C-alpha cells in the first residue's frame, strides 16, 4: 500500500516501512525508527461501533486484523502476548469466516464506550442524575475567556469584536465564564439577566486568604452548592453545582448577557509613570495560589473546585492585570501591546501576571474534576510579564524589568547570558511547573499572542506544548491571522460538535522485538512503565502512555522506537512486528471514545538493500526536524546543525551507489533522492536559524511544528512554489524552490505555511500597474492575476493557525518573504557582483545572500560521502 493511502487509513507514517532485524542493524541506518501518528485524523473507512472492545487478558491488546482466529473453538490469539483468549458469548454466537466483526477487518476502529465507562465509579450518582434528567452524560466543554484590558482603544475594539463573533460560533451548550482584569480583577456573574453588570472585584494591595475569597464570593465552606443570589432562572448541567451557575453558563443561555458585558468593555486607565513599565498593586500571589487546593477542593464535589477556581482567578486578577472569560471549557486570556502614542508603561502593566495567576487558579480548581469537565485555558496576550510583585521577592514569571531603558531579551542575550536575560531560567522553571499542574488537571492552555512586541511566549510555550494546547501569534487583534485562527479554533463539524477531543490518553503496545523510546509533540508522559518501555529516552519518554488535555483533527505526535532484538534467529515466524495505538478521549458530545490503530511491519534480511525500499523520506525528514527542535532546548543550535550534517552524510554514505573517492560515480536511489534537499531547507529554516527573529517568534514556529502533520510540516521545511504564466496551458505548474523560478513574465504562489505569498514578476507588475487587466481584450490577463488569489484563499481558509497573506512584486519590500525561502542558485557569490535586490538580469533573479546554494551543498555532501 502507498504510504499516503496507508496514512489516510491509519493516520500513521513510519520513517522505515521495512524494519532492521537487529539492534546492530538499526544503529547502522542512522535515522531513527519512528512514526508520525495523528490520533483523531478523519481516516478513510473509519468504523464507529458502540460497544466495549474485546481485550487480551495478558497484554491489554484490543482485537484487531492481525489476531489469529480459531473459528471452531471461538477463540483468538493475541499477536503481542501470544496468549489465547475466548470470544465473549455475543461474539461467539455470530462470528464465522463469512461474518467477521469490524475489528477483524479494519486497522483503525473507534469505540463509543457505554455510559458506564465514561465516568469514574465515584461519579455514579451524578451520572444517574444526568441520565434521569435526560441530558448528556458529561458537561460540554468549558471555555474560560481571560481578557486583558491594559490595551489601546483600537485593540480593545478589535478584541471585543472577535470575541462577539466567537460567541456566535460556539455550540449553544458550550459553557463559558468571563473574567476581566486590569488594575483590578473582576469576575462577572453572567447568569444575572438584569441590564446591570454584577462583578466581584479583587484588589491587589493585600494578600487574599482563602477565607476572604470565600466570604466575598458568598461561598462559605458549608454552602458550596448554594443557589445563585440573582433572582433570575439559571440553566445548568446536573453535574454542575448550583454555586457555579452564577459564573458558568451555556452560551445559548448567557450570550445576550456576555455580549452586553463585552460591548461595555473598555481600556484600563490606571495611571502609569512615563519612564517605567507600571507596577500594579501586587500581593504574594504564589502563597495565595498555594491555598487554592484548600479553597477549591476541600470536601466539595469535583466541579465545585472549578467554581472556586474562577473565584480565585479573580483574586489573581487583583494581583496583576488580566481580563478573563470562561467559555465552554477553555480559558482564554488576552493581553495587549503598546500603541506608539501611549506610554509603554500603560501597556506593560503586568497583564501576564494576572493571566498566569488565573491559569494557576483555574488549573488548581480543575484538579478534582478532571474526569468530569473538558477544559482549556485560552490566553489572548499582548504584554510581557513584569515584576508586579517584586516587593514579595523574586517574581518567577517575570521576563523583563520595570525601567523602559531595559530592552526585552533577544537570542544574543540568551546565548551570552546577558543582564536582561536574568529572568529567563526562573521563568522557564516556573512555567514548566505550571504546565505540569495543567496536565495533571486535564486542562489545556491555548495562547493567542497578538502584539508587535514580545509577550513572553519563549518562556510560556511549555504550557501549550505539554497540555496539548495551541499557539497563535499575530501583530494585532485586527489582523486576519488572529481572527481566522480563532474561527478555525472554534469550528464545528456537520453534527454541530467542536472538532476536538479532550482529556486524551494514548497508550502504545509493542511486540517483544522492539520498544518505545518516547514521544515529541503536544503531550506529556504519564510515567506508566511496561515491558515495551525502552531505557533510551527520546522527548517525553520512560513511559508507554501519554496524555493531552486537548487534541484536534490535525494534532500529530512523533513516536520513536528502538529495535531490541539481538539476533535474526530470535525473530518470530513471518518476521513481522506488531504495534497498537490506543487513544482514549472525551468527545464533545459527552461520551468517551477509544480509537484503536493496529499496524504490522516486516523485518528485513541482514542487508541494506532490503531495508532501502521501505524508506519514507518525507516522514523521516519531519521526524528528524522534530528531534532537532527538541535538541535545541538543551543544545546550541550550531551543535544541532552539525549533528544533522553527520546523520545526513552517514545515511547517504550507507545507502548510495558510488565508487570510493569518485564523486562522479555517486548515485542516490529515488527513495532517498529528496531527503538531502529537505535537510538543506531545514538547516536554513526558522526552526534552527535564529538570526533576524525574536525568541518569541522562534518559539512560535517551533511550537507549531511540534504539532503539525507530515504534509504541513514538510511545507514549513520546504515551502511549495507554483508558477502561473500566459504561456502555459491548464493548472499552475509546481516549480523548484529556486531563484531561477523568479522570471519577469510569471506569477508565483509561495506557501510556507506561516505565509502565503503571491509574487508578480516585473513584466506582470507593469501590466497590472497600467491597468491592462481591466480591458476586455486582455481577459486572459485578468484571469491570470485572479487565479493565484483564488488558490491562496483556499489555503487561507483551510489552515490553522491561519497564515499571513502577502501580495508583492519583483523589487518590492514584501518580496523578501519569497527571496528568503528560495535556493540562491544565482547570487553575487557566483555572479561576481552584487545586484539590486529582486531585480533580474538575463531572466534570472539575483539573491544577495551569503547562504550556500543547494548545488554547493550537494557537492560537499557527495564529496564527504564518497571519501575513504
């Protein structure tokens, strides 16, 4: 089966589809044995069945097409443990060679588990209540919207407009909670039907105890389930305590009230000194956070903890500057960047402090309700973290000091450990601990950073990466990058449910010939041990199970394996390996589902010629890219580049045909031909090159790569380039990503995933400027100009995060987005003289760069590969 067809059926792509038979052979192939797995992919012929899976008593393996079935004795043999298992009575009564269950026919199957398996036993009473009420078993997703009001007026209006549109996009049963913050933190009662906005305001001038929070919110220890104080009627799920109904409501019930609050939202006008970033009235919020479990958990039921969380979040707002909103299961926080005409201090007023506190509080409150509520923290950010609580000692989430004279850290500061990078290590440690709390609570953290300046994404990215959340970065709340991404984030399927899964756990089962080393992607290891766990750790390793608080249809995890078999004689009959992924997740409908994907691969003979045909160079390139990005967290980028080079040289040296010391005899088979090209572009990409990029930008690019599918990741590594011309017939032609493609009479469409660029050649640009396309006799020119725009709109509407759309022409400033990506086959290095940027000479574009071309790169690679 073709690798693309196999991926469509299973959601999985391996770097090697024929496996080395021994550990020694696996070490000689140089590239890792791994796979890219998309757990929630819309697979072809995906079977949905509503009953419990049949499992092996010994290994836990689910019945699959690779099980040997004894129809006479009504039993089956597990390919992992080789143990014989009897079919349940309802299977045994009907199974035959002509009547096979779906599990024995399809490699991927999804079980909709019975209600009794969707909740823990401790929630049996609540489940009975929900069933009796005729509602769905579990509450719908909860979104907590956190809104920063320390923002210029123009950005406030754009943020309000986008959130109002988001409310209309959300499913009517999705639950929301709304929090806003500035110099004060305000928790809004969204169940109050009156025209007044009832809020609970927390001041940050003193430390808030658990008792004071409970008292202000009207939640004494014995009244956690008290009815809302407002006189209006509230609607809530049976599993949601009455005390929470004041702050948590389905969108369909509170949309009018929340819209009213958002429409009256305004900028925070707390005074700020002109020569410094503002210091809000801060408290020792960390000690306050430590009291959260006591306040939220106590003896109250699980979901009550969440309610307490919201209240604590308000208190947190008092610590800093945060405006929060809770919607259907996700916590969204928003912060803003300074306007040129506004004092920087008014922008850098510690908004992140409030956001972090809100996140911490929300996470803490979710610790008791992980199994009951699907939740996610979505932060809309604009300002960097400030030492708002310096009076209480080191402020762990700070990334920049108060004086405006001190600039925010850049890559050079991080490399040289300069003074303005002194907060980084403490912040990284703090956010890692916060991310671990989010993971334990089953709460995803989503970040929407919309600012021209850095907001601290470099330090905070560990939270979405570990919890399964997403990251979106834009220059403003007004741009389509942010607005379209938010719409895509809340997109629903044909049945009206969000295209997401929550509280997911992925378990890997391996046959005894190999073990799992770890995973790289938006997930966290649970530390579950087993015989299939390797001593070699890669990424999130030392476990056979991983968890993610949220997943979408494109979330892809990279798994790495190690062949442990020592001798070919130890291989089983048929020389087949077996692998099974079991992904359990909570569907937005309130039912838990289990998706099972079972795979089998052949072991090769002891010859590289047998392994080579099974090489998937696309999957291998993405697996290496993820591994390289992971290594940059602890190693210098230059060392990572050298490591990539060594791996590439050894790979081609082993699998290419050549005569030693004769570069002209070098030949690489089609299975490996494009892989060096992928590595060339990976070396030049933003993932490994930090020049002319801020730490936040680099963190954003890497974070998106770590959750992207194979095809999307390949577009990031080596962008796609299409050519449109009056001289060609039919659809646009794919062309090499090379400077020679930049001709004066063509239009180019570049898709680099983060940017979609329409570039007009010099001649096309002149025709367009003179208005020829508006004349009836030049209808073909009008169609030529419109074709790439239509194709670009398709890409823009289908991608998350939404890319930035750029339209430019030869010699224009925006053409840099294209010139930076193409192979500089014609540059001043080989032309003898520098040329004006983007202009052409003899039909070829000159790229003024010191980067080596792909040709020079391949020449050096071949020379090193063939040498003795």
